[in-house]
C-alpha cells in the first residue's frame, strides 16, 4: 500500500488511480456504516462504536494524507453522533487548550529549537563531537545512542513528546551522518521514549502504578518494569533494523554537514559555534536535573525548549529577532503536526459519546467469570489493548483499577499481578493496534511521514509483549 504522506507530497502517477479507488471505497463503506449507526443508540452499537478509529487506521494505511484521514474520521464520528457544526466548533475551540494540542505545540517548538541550533552552528559542532570524539560513527552505535538518550531524558522529564523534542536537534544530524532514515529514527524514539516513561522514578505513569499496585519502586522494576523494558527495547531494536533495510536508499534526511562551510568560517565564528553547542548541551542537562528535582510535569518541556533556544541563540551570536525568525522557520515545518493534534482531540470526545469502550466492557465482562486468576489478568490486558484511553496512560490505569480491581482482588491476584495488569493495560496499547497521537508525535519529531513503518514497529512490540505478559501473569499470580 502507499504510504501516508504530508500535504503537498507528490503521489506516484501510476498508483494514483488505484489509491483513489481504495480510499474512495473505504470512505463510502465507513460513511454508510456511520449513517446506519446514527439511527441506533450508542449502547446498541457494540464494536461498531470504534468505526471512527478503525477508519483513521485504514485510511492512513491506504495512503491518505494523515490530516485528511483525521478530518474524515471526525466527519464519520459526527454522523454517528448527530453532532452539528456549531457543536463541532465548540469542540475545536476547547481542543486548542487540550493536552494533545499542547503536545503538538511542544513538537513544533522542538523543530524551532533545532533550527536555532543549526543556524548558530551548535548542531554541526555537536555532530562532530558525538561522531568523531565519542565514536558514534556507525549505524549500530548511533541507534544505541538514540535509544539510551531517549530513555534517560524522557524518563527524567516524564514526557515522551517533550523529552524527544529536546534531543531531536542532536539526533537527526547524527542519524543523517550515518545514513539512518526518518522512519527508523521515529521507531527508535517511540520505542525508547515509552520505556523511559514507565521506568523513570518520578514519571506520572510510575507514580500512579506504584500507588495503585502497592509495590515499591525496586519491586515494580524487578517484577514487571524491567522485563517489559527488555522485551520492548529488543523488539524495537530488531524492527528498527528491518525498517532501515526497507527504507535505505529510498528515504533520507536533507541535512548537509560537508566541510566546505567550516573551511570558510573564521576562527571567531568556529569558536562561537562551539560555545553555542556547549550552551545547548549544558542547558538541557541542567534543566533536566531541575525537572527531576521539582518533579515538573509535561508542560515544563515548553520552558526548557524556549530557554535552550534563547541561550543557544544568544551564545551563538544571534539577536532576539534572529532567534525568533529561526523559531518561526523551524516551527513552520511542523504546522501540520499541530493541526493534526488539534483535530485529533475531538475524535476522542466524540468516541466517548458513542459509548464504545463501555460497550466493549459490557460484552467481555461475562466472559471473564469463572476463569483462572492468570487468564483473568490476561483477558483484562487484552480488553485494554482495544478498549484503551488514547494518550492517557494514567487515566487508563485508574479506569482499569476501578473497574477490574475488585474482580482481581476477589480472584486472589497478588499486588505483583495487579501491577502487571496495570502496566500492560496502560502502556502496550501505545504501540497498536491503531495509530495513536504518540506515533504521530514521534513521526513529526523525526521528520517521517510514513505511518506504516510506525505501525509495523508497533505491531511487533504489541505481539512480543502479549507473549511476555502471558508468561508473567502465570509466574506472578
């Protein structure tokens, strides 16, 4: 199938008609389904309540532009819920200040910081330092470096979007220098960033799961945190290698780090570039430490990026106006990402009106009675893979504990088993089976427009963790 692309990307002429036919048939099918669902109450729809999300997944896989696929999904959800244009306008207005839209803003600012680092020469100096002095001169070493840095900073700041947005200015030039492709980098960041979020000691996910599960932090890591981390990282590493093979020679970063520019620079300019690189790295490190100490939330990443841009720009010789121009230029490349996030939030609200998750729970709950504790844990996990709360791991943990906690307690499931259920139910569904805002976010940061590779990576990680937790539940319960 064709890849999902950004607006304005030239489609292949030979495949244009076939792609249009496929997307047209899918749209027709989903619109007809939506019209049928409109005449039935939400509690009667059952799994058909997931039609908007399924439409989003299939349309993007069929090659439709991501933003257009989201708009189509919104239109389908509006038909199903009989939502009028005035109501939709209110939803869009509220979405401007939503969590997901804020994540889109963070991603745009990350691109702006990268532009400041490029214009001051900080990016070039960092690449030279990392590649030549530390020795990240091969694809294997760079992939390891990307994973390690993403786990550490996302775990420190408690946000995957914000953490990876801060380090992406260094990651992309290094990746470009060794020939890694954007889809490969996106998959690596998605994999490692998620691991950072459920292993960091002060992240929202970890704090919540320790409170609900009743384990200490070392017990949590030993029983479930580290096993899931190992399986996720190993699977993501293997898939990144496969994605690199599939995209090498077809996709690449448009980054030029040839030495011709350096030879023309004066000694003063080169010295200032090195100082700006030092300022860039030092500001990130200091602010990451501050974030851990004060246990800052995801919005702290906005402050970090603005300070990094300001300090790096000033040290690099840019005035306030030039810094802003660099930010405008960098952010402008990812305006589509902000629009995507802004439009994605209303889908979540409309899905609530369809009672899709409640319907799935009502359908599956009778099936969970009378089975062994280990299989009870597994089926609750399986339910949450489909009936998830997108982009809200903490909310999903709370939901799972509230709905299924009494059932687990009655079945005699110990705290270790309950903790494993909470972790699996809230984290594995980040990777699939449907596209998620986290996928879009990491694609935007990595400058990748090919959703299918993110889904390949995600599906492999989901399958690997299904096997892992099937074993863990029998060991812990």
